[in-house]
C-alpha cells in the first residue's frame, strides 16, 4: 500500500498528466486544423502556440492565488480549466473560439507547472522529495504517451477524428478534480498563514518526527518579513543565484527543441519521408521511450543527484540532435534512422532535463518567495516554448534545409547547456529546503 505522502503527491501530480496530454495532443490534429481553416504556416504556428501563450499567462499569475488562497484550491480550479478546454476545443467549428479554448487549456498547463511541483515539494520528506516532485514530470510524459496513443487510435475514424483526439481529455480532467478533494492543504502554507493546528496532523502523517522544530525552521526562514509586516519580493540581490539558475535552466529546457518535437511529431516524420500511418505511429514509440526513461530517472534522481543526470543527458542530446540534423541534411526519404535518433534524443532528455527541471526549480527558492520563483521559472520555460513552437513550422516550410537548421541549432544549445551545468549549477539532493536556502547564501 502506498504511504500517505506518496499517495497525495501522486494525486497532485495528475495535473502533470493533463499538462502532458494537452501539450502533445495537438500534434495529431494540427495538420487537419491547418487544412480546415486554410491557415498559412505563420497562423498555423500561432494556432499551435496559442496554448503556449496561455501557459505564459498561467505561469505568471498562478503564484499569487497559490500564496493567497492555498495550493489545493488553485489545483482544483486548474482542473476546471482543463475540463473547459477539452469540451470547447472538441465542440467548436469557429477558429477564434478554438484559439480561445486552446488558450484556456494553456493557462491550466502554465498554472499546473507552478503549483503542482510547489505543492509536492512542500509535502514531501527530504529523502523522497526528488522522486515525488519528479512524479509530476513522470505524469507529464505519461500524458504525452497517452495523447500520442489516442491520436493513433482515433486518426482513421472519420473527418471528425481531431475532435475525439482533443475531447477525450475530459475523462482525466474530471478524475483529477474529484481526487483533489481528498488531499490536504500544504502544511508549509498553513504555517505561514499562522494555522499551525491544521498543519500539524498533516506533518505527522507525512513523517515529520519533530513538528515543533520543523515549524520553527519554516517560520525562521521568513522571520524578517514577518517582523516588518511586508511581502517579500523576488527580485532582490540576495536571490540572484536561484533566479539565474531557474531562468537559464528553463531556457535550455526548451532550446533543446523538445516542444517542437512533441507538437509536430507526425509532421517531422512526414518530412523524413514516412507515410501517414507510420507518421502517427512513430510518435507512440517516442512517447513510450519518454515514459520509460523518465521512470528510470525517477529511480536514481535521489541517489545520483540532479547535476549528474543533467550532465549525462547533455552529452546524449548533443549527439542525437546532431545525427537528426545530419539525416535531414542528406535528405534520404523514409530514413528509418530518424526514429532511432529521435528516440535517442528523447531518452536522454527524459533522463535529464525532463526529470530534473520541475524538481530543481521547486527546491532552490526559499519559503517566502517560492511561489514567485516557481512562476518565474515556469514563465521563462513557456515563453521559450511558445517561441520554438511558433517558429518551427515557419522555418521548416520556409527552406528545404529547415529541418537540418532547426536540429543543428538545438544540438549547439545543448553543448552550451553542458557547460552551464558543469561549471555553475549546484547539487540539491538529500537536503531540506531550508538547508538549500542557506547553502545558496540566502539568510
């Protein structure tokens, strides 16, 4: 039977499943949508990126209500946004409304990427925090895999297949809302709201042996702000290190090209010369590899550490992105090596960046600004995702060598990522959130 912290963490992490599903499901519908509304490559890129524009807004604003109303209430509202998006996208025949519902779904994704990892990191014991916070990423890749699978299953059912692809998200969204009713509020948030009596039973159930000491540590981490009765602001010199680490790591996450591959997987395989059936089947293999290697990373993240995974992943991504660029350079139609190269890239991405980013960002900011720091990291991530996803169809349709240029650029970015991690990124495994705060020089 699952322990209490594991059980509630997995329920909160279901927001990650919907995050992944919403992110990947458009890949099966995007070419049909382009034809349905006769969209140019620019407006097609905008249609796909409209969700990502929503994620930027969602990631920016999520921290404020999470700080004011609590993590649980915001998670429940996010579940409702996912429901609205699924119903709206599947039922509308008007392009502007489709964009609107995609935007709403994107807001849910952006908010999920902030509040989900934040909640999990705050209820997880230090020795399990990497794996439990990483369960959010595991759910993301599970959602991506299921989206690719349902896209493949629905692709030949008729002209409205794209509606089924987008509408099936109603089922996990409703389940997420129902299960969230059973989880407690974050004890750290309750303590910062001076509601210790409500926090103590939850702290005891998640394995906190000395609740009085833990409460004192949490209070002391924000003591200066309590004395002066002011809200702590993120953009101060003393927070420069966590700000820099979060922003740069989030940028590199998207400069790997991961979202271009996720959003346009069938198109990429058609570019490589695969027929339509194979072009929809190959992403299922990519989704399966993503899921398997994320699972593998979750088993070792608290043993090997965040930095080691990032270093190993960087090397693999550089190699396989470079090989993919070379495959598009040679232009061999139906080159079966493309699927091998992309699975290789996904494997190393899932083992490193994919597994680490949300864990790391949720750990490095102190209690007083964690919600703001999480929003900043997520905002950066989604701004970059929107840029990459919007420009990808413009680049590949604008040049015969567009595929090669794109993947070579991603490979070079991962080389820079390797240098950044090796030279500057700290290790956070096995440390309490308050200990990490002290080691970063934040008093």
